[in-house]
C-alpha cells in the first residue's frame, strides 16, 4: 500500500503536470519541469507533560476531535519550527504557562492517509498564570494523578502521565555531537 503519489495533478511550485516516477524505489509524483517531488502527507504534533507541585497540567479540549476530553497541552509543529520550540509555544498559547522541555518520553506513530506522528515531552514548569486559550481550551487546571483518573481522558494521555514517573529520563538533547547542520538537534538515550 502506498500513499506516495500526490492527490493532485499539477506541480504546486510551477504548475506543470506531475508524472509518476520511481524515486528511492517508490512510485512518487514528480514534476515534469522543476525539481518538485511529492514525498507524502505528513504532520508532526507535540504534547507536554508538565508537573508542578505534584500536579499535572491538563486542558479540556474545546472542539472536536475529542471535544470535552482532558489531555496534556500540545499541538502541531509549524514548518521550520523545532519540536522543542513548538511545545513551549503550544503550552504557553493554550494555558498561559511558561515551560521548557526536559526530555522526550513518548512517541505515537499513526501512518494513515495523513501520516501523523506525535512526540511527548516531559516539561519543566517555569512560571505564569493559568489562562485558557479561547476556543481551543474550554477548561484547564493542575491535577494529581489520582484526580486525572476520574476525568474523561484518552488512554494515550494517561499512559504518558504514568510514564513520566518512570526511572528512565527518556531521550535527552545531546549537544556534544557536532551535527552537519546547525538546524539539527540530536535527542538520545542517556
Ligand atoms: Zn514544477
């Protein structure tokens, strides 16, 4: 099964017809005129587990999918944005809380028609006052693990809360390695 061919006929860069080509051993839509290749339809999401005084920050979703459910704050990564910058931004936008990433503690892969990958960070509380983002978040707060069991909460969220108490720190940034691109960040087991 392959979703590699583009769901459109013309090049989004130059407007010339796309043609089916074998690139890296896969059939892909490529432009007949410029270097454009449709690599697929991917999205990258981030979520953050943020404990403060033994309570975890949860938000109640203001719209579907999952309206009314309680989850860790998070959202989608913008093009050109690092995953760390995305989770800092999303938590601040949704909750008013300033935080910084400590490590990566989980990853959920969903290779559907839009391949959706969701990376879960453990965050450190830095400050701020709770303020729900209008529309996105209908309610929010800090909850003990016991209190969170009583909320309507997805199994993925609950599992992330439990994993955040693990002895393993997860993946940490390794800044000792000089990577070929300054844009790159290496997350590694410790
Ligand atoms: Zn083109």
